[in-house]
């Protein structure tokens, strides 16, 4: 058992990452596949600082995002989340991008939300409890400053990814570095999320890391996407590539063939386990989202789609306006390298 390590990580999440204060209400959402030991530890951490933990457990939905709506109590969740100070999501099938998420994030201006879907005690310890968040924050915020100055990007990987695109300065660049003490949409520490200008992504993207949904594991053979003007026009690979194409087209929604975002993995403790939230933070990877993008991230309307799916490219090489910044997952830019917490 990792009771002491888990409670330390839970306390760090509540005290250091969220900065929960006395009498603040913390909604902890879960479904019937969530880890109860983890949830109890986080609820206890909220109680220990004088906050009010409110655990809401629902039956596990069949889908994620908007696709979860038919299986969840939309009105109840919306009402509760619209009044909470903090919302920590531990659902296995995530409510991120669902109707309750959209309404709560729009109406509740004080809400601090973090997506920690399908988490285990070990995962919380690795990605939060054991991380030097101050050092990670310094590196990631410096990277974010550089990112916001970029006009064009190119990404390659040893597996065959080679894709280029243009940035849109009106789109959010989210630097999730372990600082969730201000209102807004936060993710597990160690991810920097970028939403390219819609319709500009061209090239090949090869997923050699986890794809979720529908798999929740690394495919037996890499899945290769051919992308033209931001739209997937071909999916190649083995059996799972065919399954993935069937999954995307099964929504009968053209939005589910549109590229949504790219994110960098920058969590020193993350390892490839099959859990997409951890896997997309493996140091040096890039994670690509497909489908829905919220209006919060890409005003004024985001990118409508029935759901959202993510795939991971390991050991990525990044070019900012033609300049090499990261090579095969290793920071090579001289200024950023000085702040790299893995060096």
C-alpha cells in the first residue's frame, strides 16, 4: 500500500496546486470505474484545510464529452458544478467538453477545473506528488512565452510524423504546470496545449503511443493519419487503424475528422502506461486531439464535434518558425535547456 505517499500527493494537489481555502467547496466527480481510494484521499485533503468536499459519483457513461450526455444527469451536474469553487474530475469516461462542463465553465466565473480522468493513486504520486512543481513551472512558463511568439510550426518523429501548420494568436496556449489557484480550465501538470489555426494542418501524423478513445493502449502497429487542410483524409496501419477509422466515422459527424490541437508532454514523472492523461505528459511526446474544441480555447465558437479523441507521438522534434527547439524529445534550444528540469 502507498497510503502515506498517496495522502502526501493528495495534500499537495489541494494545498499547493489548487490553493484551496477554508470554506471553499470542492466538487469531486467520479463514475463507477473511478478509484475510490484515490477519491477518499483527495476528499480528506480538502477537509483537512477546512474546505467542503462534495463527491458526486455517477454510472459510467458509454461515451466521453458530448457523447456522454445521454448517460449522465445533465441538470444535476450542471447545477452543482455551476456553484462549486473547484471541480476535480476523476471520471474514467470524462465529462470534459460535455454539456455540464460547457455550461459550468461559461456561467461559473470562479470555477477552477482540472481534468484528472481515470487516475490511480500511483499516477497521482508520479505526476504530482513527486514533481518539483516550482521548477517545472519556471521551465513551462518560459516555453509558453516562446510558443506565443511563433507563427508557423513543423513537427516530426522517428515513427514518420511530418506535419506543418500555422498558429492563430486568438487561440489559447494553455500552460499546465501545477498552478490551478486561479479560475479557469486546468489540466494535470506537465502539458502545454496549442490550438493551431483551423484548416492549416498538413502532412502525416503517426500515433505510436496511446490512443484514447477507443483503445486506451498503445496500438500493436502505429496508426498513420494523412491530414489535408486540417482534415483527416486517410487512416493507415494495422487492424487498429481500421477500427479507429470506423470509430471516427461512426459518429456521422464531419467534425470528428478534424484535427483539434497539439500538446507537448513535459512531466518528468510520467511514463507510458495506457492512461492517456499520463501518457500525453511523457517527456518529449506530442499529443494530437481530434474533434471538439471549446469556445473557451478557440473563440468565438471553437470547433463543433460530437466527441473528442487523442493520440500520442513519441520522441517528437519541434521547429518554431524553422528553428529547432526540441529534437527526438530532448530540449536543444539553449535558453530553454538551462531551465529543463530533466537535465
